[in-house]
C-alpha cells in the first residue's frame, strides 16, 4: 500500500484499494466495441486456420486476408488503422489485407439457401424446385438479390432477410491458401501458408529469441540489462547463423541493438551466465 489509500477519489497507489466501479452503459464507446468484436473474430478464425495446417504461432505466415460482409466504415478503418498491428502480432503475419466489396468476387462466393423453417408452409411442394434454383445462383446474382431485398419465384415474393440464408465461402484457387469462416458465413479469413526459406528463417529466429529470453530470465536479468549473446554450432552447420543473418532487425529491436554472433568472436573477458 501507499502512504494514503485512496490518494484521492478514484485514485490509489494500488487497484486493490479501489472499489469496482458501477457499470455505466452510457460510457461505452460503441465504435470501439464494434471494432474489437471484429478483431476478436478475425484473430480467432486466423488461429483456427493455423491449426488446420499445423503451423506453430512461432512461425510467421506471409499474409492474412479478411473478407467481411457489409462491414461498417468504422470497422474497416479500425482494422486497417490502429488495430492492424495488434492483429498482425496475434496472428504472427507479415501482411493483413481487408478485401474491399468491389473485389469480394475474387476471393469468395456468396451462396443462398432457403430458410426451411420459415419457407416450409409458404412454398410447400415448390420447396425442392426453389432450393435447386436458389442454390444454383451465381455470386453476382446472389449479391443482387440481397441488395434488392426480395426474390420473385413462381408468383411468390421471397424476402431475402428473413426467408433466405446467405453465407460467404472462400473460392480463390491455390494450394497455399487455407481458410475458415464464421458459422454465420459473414466473415472469412484466409491465410497464405507458403513456407519458403524466408518464412522458415523468421520462425527459427523467433525460437532463438524465445530461448535467449528464457536464458535471461534464468540468469535474473532485468529488461534494461544489456548483454552480448554468442552461439556455437557443429562444424558445417549454419542454421542459427543463417537465421540471425536473415533477421538482424528482429534481434536489434528485441535486444536493444545487440545481435547474437558466433562464439569465436566472444572476447576473452566474457563470462557465461
């Protein structure tokens, strides 16, 4: 505790001396809530994609592509702006792409199916023919129906909002792509799972950084303590050296400019912690 708790109304030396504030819905920032909900969906689905391909979070992926159905301007601006870095970090991705509506057809297909619970009595024996008709629509036709809001079928008017179920599904070709979507089909996340030399090298460097962090912790070092790191590999093996050489910036950023170097460069006065 501090010398006075609370120091003044609403403030203290520790949160443990403060009462939990009463919930006040009027103070919610609805734009922030909406943006964070979208972020959570993107991160959750992006991680599901990684699991489908058995790609560890320590190994980066080239890109994550997001298709959102009818997102608000606030969501798009937030994901491309202040929340972008957080999403890239959570997915360990190098690039994040939010597909604009005019390019959706290059990535996904919009499909329509009857809402059987609602249309059963209305269509009766016509249900089978209607199902075949509506499921055979092209992406462009399905989009047009949703925008219009209604569909005419054999003298009946079908309401798109209540009587049809619409879902987005990933359709871009290429074995490098892995995707997943929400159960409602309103968000699709696709990841470029290409594992080339640059990606694998970055993954190894991240593992090395983690190992160095563990060694620092075991030695009782603080974040501000600067140390030089040296490594040694068997003759003819350059796995660590190649990983460091290809990701110098990552090590400099993590260790205040210090980059691991081969043990042969270690000075005589160096000590092992």
